[in-house]
C-alpha cells in the first residue's frame, strides 16, 4: 500500500510540472519582450589589411663628450627623465681653466705689443712730418726723408701684425672658454636616460659616448609594407592604427623609405600618429602597433550590427522591429566591416533590427525596446 501511494505522488508531481511547462509559453506569449535595437545604415566600406608595425623614436642615441677630460660627476641615472639643456655629466675643468688663463695672458701680451707698435708708429709719423716741413730749406735731407718713410711703413706693418696676433689670441681665448662650457655635457633634447656609458673618475676622449637618451615624446610608426600595397600610401594619406591597448588612432604617411627587403619584398613606411589632447601619450621604442592599410577605393554598403545576425541552417536571419512587433527577415550577407556586416539583400538603410534579446523572439511577437545608444523606444 505504501509503495502504491509513493508512485501516485510521483506521477502527480510529474503531471503538475508538465501542466506548468505548457502554461508558461502561454503566459509569456501575452507579454511584450524587452530588447535592444540598432539601425541599419549605409556607409562607405574601406577594406584594409593589417600590418604589424612598431614605434620608433625620431631622436635617440648616445650623447657624446665634446671635450676630453676626466669625469668628475654623473648627474643622471638610467630611467631619469631630462629636459633639453639639463646637465647630464660634468667633466673636471682643472686643465681647461689653466688653458683659459694662459690664453687670457697671451691676449694681454698681444695687446701690449700692439700698444708699443702704435706708439712707435706715431713717433715715426711725427718725425716724417718734421722732415717734410724742411723740404724747402737747406737742412732737408732726401736720404733721411726716405729712411723715415721706410720706418713708418715698418711700424705700420708691426701694428697690422699685432692686430692679427690679438685676433688669434682672442679666438684661442674664446675656444678655451667654450671648452670650459663643454665640460658640462647637457641633454640636446627632452628624453629618458636608457644607458650610462661613463663612470666617475674615468677619462673620456672627445666624441666618446657618456649616456644614451630616447625622446619618447616624439615617436613615429614604422611598418614594413608589401611592395604591391604601396600604391595607396602617398605622403599625407591618413590610415587607421590600433594600439596594443585596443585604442584606435589616425596615422599619416610621412615617407616611404626607398629601401626594399629582397627576402620579404617589403619597404619601410614611416607614419606620424595623430593624438588629440595634451599631454601626448608616451610609448616605448619597438612597441607594437597594428596599421590598417587601405585595399582599393572605398565603396558604399548597407550594413547591420553583427549582434543582430542569427545563423539559421545554411543562412542568416535578423529580427526587424515593425509597428512594435518583431518580424523575421532572411538576409544575405557580404563582407565584414568592423563590428558591422555588409547586407546584400533582406534589409534597407533605416530598418530597426534587434541586437539583444533576439534569441528568444518569435515572429510577430510584440516588443518594447531601447536603442544601443540608450534611448528608449
């Protein structure tokens, strides 16, 4: 008896569940489905080919010593950000100060010699003038007159030589003062220190690298582009690039470098990225970026959002909202265009299609909707 009662209870529960299951669609059928919609639009389709590029610095490399001398102090470390004109390394100035003092003394000596030569010239001219005043008297001597003229010419030459010596001594003094200034090695541009080649106490020669800088505020994009894709990349052409963060930016072709890789048949192309706002984002050298190269001329297409498309058998359908009801539409699709897909037939521009909640819809079902932009319908 207990077994019969138990079986009767199980059967009753199953029957109740079946009744509720069949009743649920009937209840749902009378309710309007809440969905999100998007409009079918007409837009130009720009076919692109992705090419992996990299950021390159327009200013990067070692900063060299302009004079020889021992390193007295290194004022920066790897990773430090510096501005143009900041002192990076300071060399010892003991020798340069001594050279400057020597050149200054030589200049003073040359000036003294010039003063002496001018005084002698002045006296010789006075003597010549006195002799010339005796030309009409018996005391005039032609030989003395000629000798004095020669003496005046000799002193004039001495004055000219002294002036030239002063100019040379002044130039040497300016060079020694310049060497003193160059003992402080300064940053030629804004950047980040990426390496140090010198250490305190070491002797560096003129031209030897002391630190290396990278200007991460002035970057370009370089991409190796197949030679058969260069036709549409004239200087000034804007293309789209995608950063590794997913952010899209515009990049303008600056130059197509006339060197080709014989193995890959590619040529490097330099792009200038366009960033709105301030401050500009900073990147690392060789940081990857995807450049979307144009393939042919753009053409106008009718497109639908990908979320509106449902695969059904061998084809595709969408639900369009017409007079507050969901209507099933059979569509033929073309090429992908980002988050949208080209529609060859089945829809026209302006149609409203369901993008969220379309999996549960039935043809003719009433819907309440809001657009993907957030507007209620």
